[in-house]
């Protein structure tokens, strides 16, 4: 049935009213599975905009994808894709819906006996059902990359995979549809995007001045525009800048040719898996302790972060590095984001024991130098 060429470069369609462009982005003969979350798209008008943009199209719906998308839910959608011979997936929602839809796309074409192997064993994703996105929550940058993170309730795991085959063919970003988001979701989105940049920026110098300046520009924009979106939720211009910053934070550009960390994310994923705190909340808890633990290895870039982004005038690199961490924590607090495990009723010792044991069993080593082992994870969490 499919007669539309989705091999063109990914398109970002940005601005007010851009959902109407859907009719030009999806083939007229495609059988579409529209995926979404808990139903907020029906309340904010996005659902109606999508359906009005696809009159007469063959559209099947699959809702109920969780904020940490569950394998147990997604595998039902995989069965639906096969049963109904779906040829295109349309994710309508935030990063969780997008991540879940990427897994559906990959699992529906997976030729092994168990698609969980994509996550648990790193089984390669050679092909996937084409997919596109209508973004309703700026945070993860999932609309502009091939990464996804999926949870499994049965095993208490939260794992990631990546494949170019799961890169969205297009992403529609209309900042206007995000203006009604609750403050906590906006706050989480700011922190999530900020941490995406830090994972690619706060490592060690490798003579990559352009990538550094691009990363710093995104950080400074989030620092300036993030609080505006919280103070005035109807400020379209500030929200548009937030949406664009979140996309730029994880579309691959600032990470080209530079070392990347992602240890805060990996530890944070386990906090979410074991204790259920939101993704961005877990990052804000882990980052300060992790950066202090790794301050010797990260000192040069932390000092650069302090001077170029926070405007710190401190000649000593170590003192500047410490100030950068403190200023970042202050920024998170100014957004209303908590940064201690105790703030969520989580005992640091319990968290450290569970997560370090899991990493030890997996033989995991984290960080840009692969120097953070299970023992270091326990130390980091004890200081959270």
C-alpha cells in the first residue's frame, strides 16, 4: 500500500498552525497508526487538529502510552501494527510517546523471537516502520534523533536503544500547543534539555570550539528563556525559544566529534525504574554529586562552563568548577526543581545499594572515561 518516499532528510516544520501541514507529509495511501498518551491531546485541541489535517485518511488510534513508556503497553501496539498492516506511525505527544513509538516501529519489523532483545541485548535494528511526530512537550529532543528509552514493569528495568531506522521522517513543532502545559512539565523540560547539553559538553577539552560555543548558546538560551516560560506561560516567543532549544540540545550537532558522558542519565534511569521519580527530577538529583565526584576529570570544562555560561570571574580552575556546579543547582532551584533524594522520600543508602548492585551485575562502567564503576555509583548516590 505504501507509495510515499520517506527517505528524504528529516524535516522540522516549526511554528503556529504547522499541524495542518500533516497532509503533505504522510502518503495519501498509508495506513496510519496514531499513538498518544493519556488523552491530553483531546483537551488541548491537538487531536482535532491532527484529524482535521488528515481527512479521509485511514487512521487507527493507540492511546495510553505512559510517561515512562512500558514495554507491556507497547507490545500491544506492535501486535496491532502487524494485524492491521500499518505502514506509517504518527506519534502525537511528548518524548515518551515518541520513544514508545520508535520501539513500536522497530519491534514491528524485528526478525528475532523477542523484541525486548533490542533493549536488553543490543540486538540491531536494521529496519523499522516509518514514523513522524507532532510534538506537544519540549524536553527530550526525541523528535530529532533515533534514540529511545523504554521501561519494563515486569523486570523493573529502564533501558535505551538507538537506530537511524527510527529517526522520525518529520517533526511538527507548534509552540502554541505547548502553552497550556502544567508548570511542572515545563520545568522538567527545561532541566531535561539543560542536562542533555551538559552530558555532551562537560567532559574534557578536545579542540572543538564550534561545538562548545553551540552548546553554550543553548545553555544560555535556556537560562534566559526558561524562567520566562514559567513566569508567563502564555508568552509564545519564550516558549518557541524553549521548544527550539530542546530540539537543538539532542539532535546530534553539539555531540559531533566530542566525548560524551551520559552517566547522569544512566544512573537517573535506574532511580526512575526503582523509585518512580520523573526523568528530569532524577537528573537534577544525580548531576551535582556526580560532577563533584568527577571534578578532577571534568575540571577544565566545568571551569569553562562557569566562565562562559555563568559569567564567573575566577582564575582558579577548581574554584571555578565548584562555582559552576553551585550555580547550576541554584538555577534548578529557581525553577522549582529539587536536587536531593530526601526531597522525594528516597533513602540515599537504599538507592545506592540497589543501583550499584544492578550495575555490578551488568558489569557497567560509565562516563566519558569509563571510570565510574558500581562502587563509584554508590558513592555518588550516598552524596545525593
